[in-house]
C-alpha cells in the first residue's frame, strides 16, 4: 500500500471509530477547520446527494493525498442546486471534520469537450416523456425470460442500478425508494404495475446475484423484478433511456433516472437521480 492510500485509509478508520472529541484521537477531531490543508480537486458531478446539500463527485487523483474515486462532498459557499450531473468542476477540497469532506471555491470548467455524461443525457430523444419505451428481453432474478411486452397494459416503473454500487446516495438509495414505493402502493391497494430494476453491470449481476440482492432487502417479487441480460442489450438500453454508465476503477460511475411507462408503452414521467419522492409516481398510479 502506498503512503497516501494508507493515510487516507487511516483517516476513514478514525472517522468510523472515534465517537467523541475526548477520545484517543482527539487531536484529529479538535483540529480547527481553518487549519485543514486544502487540496486542488478536478472532477465530474455524478449526482446531487439525496438531501440536496452536497454533490457526488468522481474526482481525479489528488497526488499525495487520495486516489481517484467517487465520493460525497458537502459544499462551502455554494448550493448543490447550482450544479448539474455531468458538469466538470475544479475546486479546493478539505476534510472539514474527520471523514467529512467539503468543497470550496468551486468553478465549473469552461465549455471544453462535452462530458459524456452530459451529452448523453441531452442527446437522447427516447428518454423523454411522450416517447415510446424501447423494447427489450432480459432475464429476471429467477433466470426467466422477461420480454417488455409481458407488461403491456400495466404501468412500469423502471430504473438502472448495480448491486456493487459503493455510493450510499446512489443505487442503494434508489433501491430503497423503489421498495418504499412498492410498499406504499400495496398499502393503498394500487395494482397493475411492475417495478423493474435493470442491472447496468450485467457481467457481475447474474440472476443469482440479483436474487440475493432482492432477498436481502426484503423485496416482494410479485411486482418487483431485477433484470439482467447481455452486455450489448444493457448498453443499448442505457443509451436509449439516456442513462450513462462508464467503467471506473473496476466499478461504474453512472447517472440515475427512473421512468414511468404507461399502459400503452409510452414514457409518462422521468425523474433524474436517486432523490425522488415515491409520491411523484404514486399519484400517477390511480
Ligand atoms: Cu450506483
């Protein structure tokens, strides 16, 4: 392990294990914010955090301090709402309290080459409400073939996730919202709809992996399927739905979107990110 990686690992360890400022590592907790060293950061906004107070940023290596990674930041002197998925930023980052990182002096980079994340969203025509949802055939978590036509006449709420997602505010939050949507709908006796979560990491997310993921989270399989398929099929669907997933450090950096497909196969509603209110969809499922 290199020295910078070791140092960062220890920082996170302290954050997880030191409960109060009077512990054995009190020097780290009590360190004044003003004294925290600042580091220049370049990265790309992947999403706003679900609470709207921060950004999930995929940043480049910060030499001597931290390897490239995707992580959450609070903001100093800026609001998350000022930023968009896919924006390239430069900022100064610091550890405001152990394990909590902030960005200040954030500048969005001048036009330059268009970000793949941003241009992919903007140039996708099929993802918009009113458009016809693309056809597909995938496998569910039981290994059964699931053609989209199976659900013609029902409403479908569809998103893309991957089971290894390490960013709590991304796929885990999106899946938690899908589950709460399923439970709220059941409590209100709303029927004739399907929740579909397609893996954007199909090589890893086999039906068996998806089944374990669903069961661990208590998903009722009656109307919530996790789907996977060939790499080519999934990449095509991602493009057609305007969701971007790029390989990064053996996982995926990606955007999130959730769409409601109506009984006639047209996209009725689309919400970006993981931070959506289940009521946005429930009120369209009478
Ligand atoms: Cu994710």
